[in-house]
C-alpha cells in the first residue's frame, strides 16, 4: 500500500519516438498531488544492463532514454517524487528498439516532409504558369505584328492604285500631295504598330515580373514543431 503522504504512482506510461539507440517515455500524474520530480528504472530484458534515472525540481512528464542497444528489449517503470518520498513504481512497460537499417520517422518529421513536398510542387506549378503566360503573350504579339504588316501592305497597294487612277484626270495636281499622304499613312501605321508592340512588351514584362515575385514569395505555410 502507498504511504498517505507519498504521491500516487504515475499512469499512462507510454514509449514513443522509437529509434535504434533512443526512445522517449512519457506519463501522467493524477491531479491534486504535489510532485517535484520523477525516477525511471530502465533495464534490459535479458538482465545485462540496468539504469536508474532520477530528477527533481522539475515538472516534466517525459524523458528521453539515450545510449540504448539496437534491436534490444527493454523494461521501464516510472515513480513520482513528492515532498515526503517516492511513489510506488508504475506498471512495467516493455518496448523494443529498432535496427540501424530501420527508419521509422516521427509524426512531426513526416509532416515536415509533406510540407516541403507541397512547396516544391507549388514552385513547379508557378514556374509552369510563368512559361505559359509568356508564351501566350508572345504569340499574341506576333499575330498583331503580322496583322499590322499586312494592313500596311494592303493600304500601300490601295494608295498606289488610287494614285494611278487619278493621275490622267488631274495633270495640274502636284505629285507631292498624294506621295505625302502615302508617307503620312506609312508613318501613322508604323507609329500605331510601334505603340501596340510597346504595350504588348510592357504587358509581357509585367506578367513575368508579377509571377516571379509570387514565386519568390510563396504563401507561407507553417512547419510543425518537433516535440522533444
């Protein structure tokens, strides 16, 4: 029976974060009791090694066991330390360490891997979006430039035909006026073409810079904190 002034035994003793040479043991303490520390009895099942861990002036409810042998069976028991002594030992808990070749990542590390993979996928998608936007805008610029060129050629041909038709009937008209009109048409067409091309190039640069800025500053996503 437990002494009335001593704390009750720890409950819910569990072993997590199993690795080849370490493990984490955690437990709960019933509420209402003053506990100032803990003690852990650790021993191999074959009896080759036994270790006693004691810590006071702490409220920790977990402890990392180091220097364990790989692929070995262990038994642990936990005691609570109160103001007037130690509690009875908890129930015996058995666990087995992993081999060096075994890899069993913790939940936090798995979540971290998933987060990094998600970031990589987002970056790949953003890069693909940039390429698609730039390609589409360049295609539109080429189509509009070709249309402007064909428009100037057709306009020049129409002006030349009109000039040839009106030349016999207007012998006193000076040739500088139609040629000047044709020259102004060419200049006006070239100016309009340059304006359209300039706007398209500005649009391509703006779209590219915006997508790149988005790629450089992806939405932050929060990494899970490892529990130790």
